[in-house]
């Protein structure tokens, strides 16, 4: 018999944590997962990826019905109205179904759910709800939470200055929504309320939206969202916010310095990024310190400097993405079980679920050029037969390849189904594909994905349809 209560104890049941727990149990390890929320699934399922997609999808359909897009296709609607409570209800249903699904998977795989916050009392010991629990291996998968903005206090219950959680739960469409932060979350949630009738202004500290993405993609996305009615204040910082009876008065000024101005808003959404959740873990009790960014450093196998303590997901360096955490969850469980678990951090796709979607994997053109000579192939969606037929002309596919070896270094896509299309690019890159490999792979016609084939052909300057 083991001296420990469990072989593996995972702290946190988000995409990284619950996957690690299930994988460890599948590999025959006695596993528990500590989670303080009343439901499993972490930020992603409860207040993040899943509920935001439920509202994005519903608001897209509403927008198509109201902006005349359906009428152009011969679908005429005589009476149209927004039923926001029902729209919000289907969001809640999606969360219930999926979080309940994880609970079922825990039972099926014999993972014990320890309900409560876990805090280290020693290297192999945590306390959960006043109870001492020991484990041979402990995996920290506590995720991240919204980064605060000094001088702008979030109060989701008040409904005037909200974070992403509060923005999902608004019970009426704001007249004017100001989004602080031009990143993925701000643009997605801004899109939801824009489609439902809000005026949306995005205030971004940098001189362009979507930091970290390919430069050309950022410029094109800016144009597309402007066309949709988004207003921008780029190179602008928020210095204060005053909540009144009917709304919020924001004070902003140029990031480079200059005269302050006021913006009146009904609702302000603060979405300037996320920070790792490490508070209350008792890391000092096991001598585990954080790096300058508040993250836990790990080795290639996701082990920390404390033997038997591992970490994955948003609490370690790398992009804060659910699918990155999931892959690390599988890898860490396999490493604990004595197998070889590896995550290729150079091939982690990222997606913005706006309309059109924006997706990328690998290097931006700027980053690729810093490493050496490249060849770039581009193909516009307006020349793709399926996109043209569907009246979805916005966007392009861009493939960046090494000039000498033709190895694909990065793929960037703006298209209505870019998030689905990017999987092909990621898989090709995982196998070390050249642009020629993609160009000579038969793609079904007519599909949006043919634009990937044409962009690959364009790397050597020979696309067919342009």
C-alpha cells in the first residue's frame, strides 16, 4: 500500500486540471482533483470560452437577420425582435451541459473531486476544507483571473464597470459599451453587444489591436471591425473612472502623454489581460517562488524545482489558452506515469472568434524575418469560391515559409471559419511540412480550406485562382 492518499492530486479543474486528472486515472493512477467552484471546467467552461461562444453564435444569427444579410439570400423575416433572456438562457444551458459532462467523466474514470481550495502545508501535503490530503504527485493547474486596471474598479454586480464575467451576464443591451483593451476577449465580447445594438468603442494602449498577432492580420482586422461600426481610440490609456447613476465617465489620455479627455459610457468592460492564480496556494511552505511575471517555472516535463510538484496551464509561461493547458494536462499525467509527454509550444494555434474569425499558428512574418529569409504566400478569401458564394469575402490566408528549406514557419487566417481551418495548418507544421506539401495535398471543393492550398501555391508564386 502507498503511504499517500493519492498517486496524483490535481489542484484546479479547468481545461488543464480536469484533463490531467482524467488522463492520470486512465493510466491507472489513484487520482483526486481539488476544485473550489461549485461546478467543474474552470474559467473556460463557466465564464470564458464556452459561454462567450454561446453568445457569439446567437448574436451572429440575430445580426444576420437584422442587417439584411438574410434578405439578400431570399430569407425574409416580417417581424424580428431580440429576446435577451432566452439568449442568455441558452448560454446557461450550454454551461450546465458541459460542466455536468466533466462531472460524469470524473465518475466514469474514478477521479475523486475534493470540493474546496487546496493549499500546500508541505511538499506532498495540501489542506482542503480543513482536511489534510497527501499525494505522491501534486499538479498545480489553478489557471488565471482577470488582470485589474488601476483606478478602474470592477463591480460585476453593479453592472457598470465589468470584467469578462460581468459582460457575459448583462441583462440589457448597453447604449454605449467602452471596451478597455483591444485583445481577443475585448473584441469578442464587444462583437456580441455591437451586434445586439450597442455602440462600441475600443480603447487600446498600443497603436494597434490584437497584440502578438501578425502585423498584416492586425491591420486587416482593424479595417474589418471599423467597417462593422467599431470605434477605436488607439495609443490611449485609461487613467480613471467615475461611476454615476446612469453610467460611467472614463478619463483617457494619449499613451505617449498629452491632454486628458472624458468618455461617457453606459457600461465599461475591462479586458487588459489575465494573471496567474497563485494566491492562497501556500507556495512559500514548499519553497516555490514565482518568476517576475508571477508564473511558476517548470522544466520540459512540467516539473517544478520541488520534486513531486508539477505545474501546467495559465500558471506557467506560454500563451494563456485552454487547448495549450489541455495538451499540457495530458503530457504531465503521462510524465508522472513514466511515459513521455511532450507539448510542442511552437505549434499552439490561437483564434479570435469574431466574425470573420482570426486564427494563427507559428511565427508572425515579423518574427520569422528576424530569424532569416522567408517566402510569403497570400490568397484572398474573395477569390475562394465557397466564401464568395456564401457572401463572406473578408480576409485572406497567409503562409510564411523558410526561403531555403520551404518549411512552413507560420500560418495566419482571417475567414469566417478560420478557427476550424487553422487545425490543418497546425497539423502540417507538427509534421514539419513544406509549403509544397500543402500545395500538393488535394483539398475538397468548394471549401474555405482551398484558400490554404492556394496560399501555399502562392509561396512559390503560382496560385491558380488569382
